[in-house]
């Protein structure tokens, strides 16, 4: 993995945006293009990062982990 501290700020931001896009594409593919359905695959390593999760659900997960 890259050492993020050695990269300029704009490169880190670009890497973050690319990572978000990759996660969105994978979830979109896995859910067969259904953005409105909530993913039920809790064993998926991307489950906590799912882009179309209910905002209330994300907030509750953040609080319970915190």
C-alpha cells in the first residue's frame, strides 16, 4: 500500500475519490443496478461502506461502533 503521508494532498484526495467510485461500481454490479434496495449481505467486506445505505442505518452503525 502507498504511504499516504508522502503524497501531496491533492493526490490523496484523488485516491480517495477513485476508491469511492470503485466501491460504488462494485455495489452497483452486485445489486444488479438496484440502488433503492438495501444490501442484505452483511458478510461482504464492503457492507459498512455501501453507498446507497439508509442514512439512518449508517448513523446507527457509526454510533454503535464508536
